[in-house]
């Protein structure tokens, strides 16, 4: 199995599966990753844009998520 790299283009389903600590972080930012126990559709970037975040903020999310998930 190939490694799933955390980028703004990661599918939410892959994010939740491979980087579970991301769910709490994004929830605190107002970005839901799970609805009714299932991952939402789309990419991290799409979910953030829907909530009004800009590209610079999305890059910050990606970098902070990478740092927080290094110990998994």
C-alpha cells in the first residue's frame, strides 16, 4: 500500500483514515470531517474553502496537521 501524503488535495476519507488526529484539529477550526459517523466527501481544500478559508490559511492547516500527526 502506498503512503498517503497529507496535502490540501487529500480526500477527507483518506485524511480521517490515515491521520485521525486531524479530525479534532479541523473540528476546532469549524471544518467538519465526519457527518453521521462517515467521512464527508471532497478534499481538505474544498472543505476549507466551503467554510470561507483562503489558500494561505489552508496551507497553515496542512503544515500544522503534518506537525501534529508526525508521531502516529
